[in-house]
């Protein structure tokens, strides 16, 4: 899970990430902000700075609530769960891991499956532990990697250690250790040494347990892994107690108790005190042991309060976030209600009088056919055509009002799939498949969009090209997509009749028609502009008369 470097590399990378984060914030690129903060939190976890890492991860979780970046959210939940697991808050850790699994995204689900298995082992629920170990095993078989195999070996080792199958447990830990050494994961290397040390302690072989913890401590110091340093110290003290070297155990516990306080490793600090209490009991120092027991009880109460305060803080933040979203939703609901009312007015209140006018004009023409002059019949025909035209215009307006307002869902979509879908829609009427459409360069690019809406954009552009081309059989369309910092820039270029520069600003206006000889009501390009604006982008035109047209659209990477 975590690839470790030394402290200098950590500090340099954190400094670079802080700069990149500020730059991304200034450009309002929330996706990049998430990625940079997530990487920073991972580094802080390895440095043992859990408090700052939690703050980083809380920020990522708040951002990903407003984005469609599910993978970043899942990793943030995973890291947050890992921290709580290390601190011994198993219930909170499991909640985070289960949230990751609820996304049903196998690529990320492996790590939480392993960790849930380990937590159930600690609770002595071996049935559930084995179940999640089996799930992790299946996931690792699909997404095989050294990192996954390493984590799986550790989980198996822990599972078999608690079952008392020490030989099997050591085999799995040794496998994990080999992976960690080969692929340079010192964090896992130290963790595995600690696990092996516990196996030897369980078997009463304290000399081997001590040797392994010393190796782990040296590695942790070399890479500045303060949290694991403290963990090694506690394990070393346990081995020393087993060897009845109480003075040495007390000395190392006092030294690392100070370190755990400095770095706010509350659970490890408590662990040092509990181990020191055992030393005093073994030495017969009853007064010291009782005084320390009182201190331990007070620390546990403080930890419980701290944990409760943290949970309340999370709940308060979540409440604020939900209230903000609710306020936005209320405004959106009001806008939708207004739009629905306008659509009803267009569909019924405006169309009904037109139908009456057209119907009665037709009835009057048929009844008065033999009694009025031909010129008067022409007048009635003009009325019929005008009402039909107005009815069709209202239908076009209703189409404009309706498009891209219902069931919009912004997800990562392959551009080629959307283009192919639009081609299939237009092809039956225009035979577009037989024309030359060049989109191979951007076919495998992904954009954040509402697929149904962007499908409409391409459909309208293809229909316009075919409708206004001087020779539809010779149509050529070129589609390109370039990735910029904040957006994707999509261009659709054809070899059609083109549009004079004087009309470039007008053609996106509703009901604008440049050539009356063609059918239509001038809403297609207005619909395109509306959809692109809903994606936080812009649309423009580069064209000249008889020289083809190139529509340029931007789609924001963040919605």
C-alpha cells in the first residue's frame, strides 16, 4: 500500500505538493487538488503525522462529495480507515472500509478486504476474518501485483497466527518480507518483522523476537518512520520482559513514551505505559505499578473523550455539508419547477389557441369553399400555414427547454463511444456511416460529462453538416480532443459550405436561421450552446463562406 522514502525525500515532496495544491486551487481544478492532497496525506501517514493526515483526508472527502472522482474518495476512505486501525479504533476503521466496499469497485476493494479481515481476527471473529480473506484472495487473483501479494501474505500471516498455526504464519510473513525487500517497501518490511516477532514471542522464543524487533527498529530509524519506531520499542520491551531484562525494558519504554507524546501517538503512548506497568509488577514495585495504573485509567478516559470529540466533529462537518447541499438542491428544485411550468405553458396554454385558430380556419375554408373568392381562400391558407409554423416553433422551443435538464449524470465517458452512438443515430436518415469521419485520435480519451447530453451535441453537429453540405456524399468530418489544465477542448471540423464571419455571433441564438430554403427552426446550435454551458464550457466557431466550419467546445474537468 505504502512505498516509503526517507524523511528528506518526504519533506521535499510535501513542499512540492503544497505548491501544486495552491496552484490547482487558484485554477479551480478540484480534481488536481484532490490528487495532490491525497498524495500528501499518504506521505504524512508514512511519517507518522496522523493528525495532519486526517485533516488532509477530511478535505479530500469533502471535495470528492462534490465531484465524480469515486476512486480518490475510495482511497481517502481507505487511508482514513487505516489510520483509525493503527490507533486501535476498530469500529471507526471498519466503517470507513465498508464505505469503500459499497462502491463495488474491485480495483480498490482489495486493501479494505485485507484490513477488515485483520480487524475481525483481532476481535477473534475468525469466521468473518476468513470470509474477507477469501474475498481478498479472489480480488488479488484478478488484480495481481507485488503490492497486493505482499498485503495478502501479511493478512494470511496474521490470520494463521491467531489460529495458532505458527509455522504457516511465519511462511506467509516471510513471503511478505521478501516482497518488501525486493520492491523496497520499508514500511511493510518493518511491519512484517514486528509480526514475526510476535509469533516468536507467542512460542516463548524471546531471543529471536528481540533480534527481529532490533532489525525493525534500525530500519524504522533509517527511514524516519516514527510510528513504527515506537511500535518496535514496545515489542522490544515485551521481548526483554520475557528474558527478564526489566531495567532495559523500562529504559527503552521511557525513551519512546516521550516520542509517542511528542508525535501524539496516543494509543502507543498508552501501550508504553501498560508495558511499563508490567515491568513494575514483575520487579515487585507495587507503588509504582498502582500509580501508573491510575494514570493509565485517566489516559483511557481521555482517549475515549478525544475519540467522541472527533466523531462529533466529523458529524458536525457532515451536517454542515448536507445543509449546504440541501440549500443548493432547494434552489435547483425551484428552477426545475419554474422550467416545468414554462414547458406546460408552451405545451398547452400557447399551443391550444393555435390549434383552435388552425382548426376553425380549416373548418371555415371547407364550409365557405363555394361561397368565397379564391383570394379569400388564399388568406385562410396563409392562416393555416402560419399557425402550423407557430406550432412547430413552439415544439422546437419545448425541445430546447427540455434538453439536458432531466436525469443528468456526470461520469467519466469514453469519447469514442459517444461519437459512435451519435453516428448510429444520424446514419439511417443521412447515410453518415458511408462518409469519412476521422476521430481515431480521440476515440479512447475520457471526459467528465453527461453522456446523453453530449450525444445530442454530436448528433446536432452531424445533422447540420449533412443538411447544409453542398455534396453530402463527399462529407468529411474531423474530430479532435486536446486536454488542458482545467478542461477538454473538442473540435469538430467539416468541409461543408461554411458560414460567413458576420454571422458567427448570431448562429447560436434561438430561432436564428441563415438560409430559409432548408427545413428547421434554428434551435440546433442553441441546444449545443446550452448543453456545453451546463458542462461549464464554451462553444465557438471558426469558419468562412464555402470553406467549411470548425466548432470548438470546451468541457470542464470538474462539475
